[in-house]
C-alpha cells in the first residue's frame, strides 16, 4: 500500500514538474550561442574568439593566457592579431536592431551607420578607432604594419582633383607602428600584403585628374616606395610572392573601350624599376584562340622559382552594332548531354571563365602549359618542386554524376623535362597524389575500396 501511494504521488507531481520547465520554441534558437573565429597569437600569449547568437550581435572576447583575464567587445567581427602581438584589429559595426529599424523606415543603405576599425594595443591596453572603414589587412608574418581602406564617398574635400568613389578609388591609410608613422595614399582601388617582409602592393588611379593605372610597392621595413606602373591600362589580377620580392599582374593596355581584352602578363622582381611584359596572346606557348586569362590570379610557388597563371579560350563576341531588340538569345540542350541542363546553367559562368594553368620557370625563363581542353583539371601544391604534375579529365564520365552521385576520371602524368603528358590511369574514382620522392602516384579507389600505386619509372 505504501509503495502504491508513492507511485501515485510521483504520477501526480510529473505534470507540475513538466510545467515548471521552460519549453523550447523557434525563438529559443536565437539565444543559443556558438564559439566561432578563434585565433591564437604568434607567441601564444593571447587568444580571441567570438560568441555568436542565433540572432543578434556577436561579442568578441580577448583572453590573456598569462594573466587569465578576458576583455569583451560587443558588435565586433573580423578580428586579427598583429604578427608580433603589438595589437588586435577588428571591425565594430552598428547593432542589428539599429539596422533592422532603418530598413523598416526605408532608409537608403548608403545612409546606414558605417563600420569602425578598432585597434587594441595589447601591451598598453590602449584603443584607437578609425571610422568609416571599408576594409583592413595585416601581413601574415610581419609585425607592426596595418593597411586601412576608407569607404568611398566618406571624405568631403572641395579641393580634390577628383571624387573618391568606386570608380576612382578611396583613401588608404598605411600604419607603421614600428616607426609610429602613417602614410596616406588617395584613390586606391585594391591593396594587399606579402606574407613576409612588410611589402604592401597598392593599385590606384593616380593622384591627378586622369584615371590611369598606378601600381606601387611600399616597403615598410626600409621606408621605401616604388612606382612600377603609371599609364592607361586595365588591371585584371595580381599576385605577390611570399617575400614581396616578386610581383605578377595581368592587364591590358590596348582594349580599354572594348569587351575583348588583349591581356598581357607583366612581371617584376627586386632590383628592377618597372613591370615588364613576359607573355601575351602572340606567345608561342599560347593555344590558338586563347589569351592570358583575366580570371585566374597569378601566384608563386613557396620557393618563388615558379610563377603560375592561366590561359583562357576567347569566346565569340556578340555583334556590338545590333540593338538589344535585335539580339536573339537561344538555349539549346539535349537529353543525351553529359551534364543535366540545370547543371549546365548553374556552371555557365565557371565554364566561360575556365582557365588552363601555365607555369613559368623563372630561372630558365621557360613556359609550360600544364593542362588544356583534353585535361580539364590539375593538382597543384605551392610547396611542390616536382618535375611532374598530375592532371585529369572527367568529361567523358560526367553523366555518372547524375546516375550514381560521382564521376570517374582519366589521370595524366605531365613531365616538365619533355612537356609530354601520358595517361597512367583510366576511369578511376579517387584523388591521385604524388609521393614525396616522386617515385609513385597513389590513390584510394572508391568503387572497390582499394589502394593503388603507379610506379613512375615504368
């Protein structure tokens, strides 16, 4: 009888306990917080991370691993440590509630409150603020340098030779905390640091009323500034080496008023005063109806003895003399196509901009086209100094993607010594890699769950 009484009380109490517990609903998810954007400083003395709610403003936390003390910064994002632990830089934006209120009031986006850059000096525990910031960048392995681009249209100067806007560029402040100096460069469109040595690449439209292309390098460690180009041209892509001692740009000078860009590849290394052209559409290694790709960014190997860039197939251009009402658009597809129509449409931009990787051997001044239409993909590693490259072609098997969820590929081994690609595997499903000693190509085969190896010497 006593046991039955206890059970009865427990059953009666259960609804009361259930009612006392808070029920979850969709609004509960907005309160849940996740830890995001964590970073440890170079010497391990500081850690920053963000607590991000489901809806609302992020909070940035800065933690000192020596004193175990924390500081929080509301509405902060995009935090990054200086390499030498001089400061922490981050963006503070307007509150989400403020933005939503302005949207309901139909306020123009240009009239929204602007972002502010906050520089928190770690040693002095001092804060500096830069208002109306568009972006900022730090060097990956150089301490004391900070580049800050101001949002276009935020400066009011009646004496300026031209407006600061998206076309002309806007102000760039370059802070050198090592020498406690600030450099102002007007009309900047793009910029970026080398990973080492404190070299800053700057692209601007010049300081006069004409919109020229001006490219310069700023060396903070030596307090030097070098203008590499100052003339009418259109820049497409650039790449700077890790040390900042080499630069490559893709630009065109002869087709500023046309849609067909006559692109050229320009190159500079330390010791030279200007950028010099090294390749264009007339170069011997360029395929027919191809040009230097304006879509692929040039980049350097870790050893900085190789420059990689792309070539691109020039597509037929529409007749510019026709009116819009006279132009006809037609989409043609067939049920026998290797790729579904929906996928073709989704990948249209990517296919139009498809570029084939080319390597320039800087020491030998020799070009190598690493793949083409017959070999659509390539495996590259910036640290690799191999004389072999792996490329592949999956186009004959693309229909399998819609049938079984993945496609097969043919694998080719390209030898730099003779510029000769040879097929070493056919219809595989895997990701081939080169062994460190360049003796084998190996991969895991998904269909039969087996490992395979190809002996290069054979």
